């Protein structure tokens, strides 16, 4: 039976070990990714729940996340109506 050289066998064995190690690391990273995506989804659901509560309490607002102040969001249709009313009263 023919054989490859000891050096070739060592080289291919070493590379095979590296490939297995990389595959294990990729699997671990996929698990971390899945956990991170789950955490992101849960946090988004919580965030949206707070947004719903804020809307119930204050209406449609934009909140400054640095100091907690807020401004009411004015829809385009409301702005146009106000302009029409103002022009009609002049």
C-alpha cells in the first residue's frame, strides 16, 4: 500500500483540525446570533409597548430621549387645515 509523506500527513491533519475548530466556532457564533436576535425582538416588543402607553397618555408625540421633553406630532392634514382656517379669517 502506498502512503503520503509524514510531512504531507501532518499538514493535512493540521488543516483538518483547523477546519473542525472553525466549524465549531461558526456553530457557537450562530447560537450567539440566535440569542441576540431573540433579545432584540423582546426589547423591540417592550419598546413598542411603552410607545403604545405613551400614545394613550399623551397622544401622538415625539420624545426627546435626553431630557424627556416631548412635542405633539402634527399631521400634514392638520397643518393644511390650520393654514386654510387662518387664511379664511383674514
